């Protein structure tokens, strides 16, 4: 088991080292400039989006996860964050096109330097490089993208909480209290 744990941790470390760190500040600026933030993804990428949505909400942003029954319509001044390893998921392409038609900004977080959603997006944040996600024996497909993206986004949220001086008590106040 230790061998697989080390394999996963080392691979994630390599992927994050290959990710352009200047994109972190641009991502935070896009979130800060948005009236509201919408997050979407499919499958495990959507789960990563759920993590991000919760963290951003705790940090004081107005956030919606696409597909929830109470998610309103996207409008000008809003930001759509699309998490997609391939940048090609049909439904997510449709969401990105809709957001752009409403004059919302779109940021794509993906594993590819070129994709359909990337062509639509105002900004693409590539996690790793085009060569970072070759099949690796002992790792299920997609695992490295989702885990690397989760850690990349958690680090960004940690940084913005620190930079904005958001107290833990304030975040706890926003945390769900009907659990």
C-alpha cells in the first residue's frame, strides 16, 4: 500500500510543479471581479467543483453549483468555472456557450492546452502539462487530474483566506448549521 500512496503523492507533486503558478492570481482576480460564481463539472470533476464551491462560499463569495435546483440563471458580470479534464464534455461545452451568450466570464480548469471549452473560455488554467496525465499503472483513469485540481484549488482558497484575513470564526458562521 505504501508504494501506491507514494506513487500518487509523487505524481500529484510533479503535476502541480508543472502547473503555471501565475494563473492562481488571475483566477482569484476573476472570482473577486464576479458578481456571482457558478461552478460546473461532470462526474468526479463536479465533486471537485463542489469542494471549491463550499470553500468559496465559506470565504464570502456568492456561489452556485450548476445542476442544483436553486441555481439561478447566469448573467452578465457572473463567472462560470468549468472543471473538465478533457475540455470536451458536451454538456459543459453547452454551459460555457450559454454563459458567454449572457456575457458572463468563463474560466476552464483542465488537463489540456487546447480544447473546445478552452476556445470559448476567457481563461484556461491547465493543470500540469499535456504530458502529465499519461496512463500510469496502478492509477484509475482521471484520478491524477481530479486530485491535482482539488489540491491546486484548495491551495488557492487557503491563500485567499490568508491574504484577505478572513477569520476562522467568520468561515464557521457561514458553514452549514443544519447537519
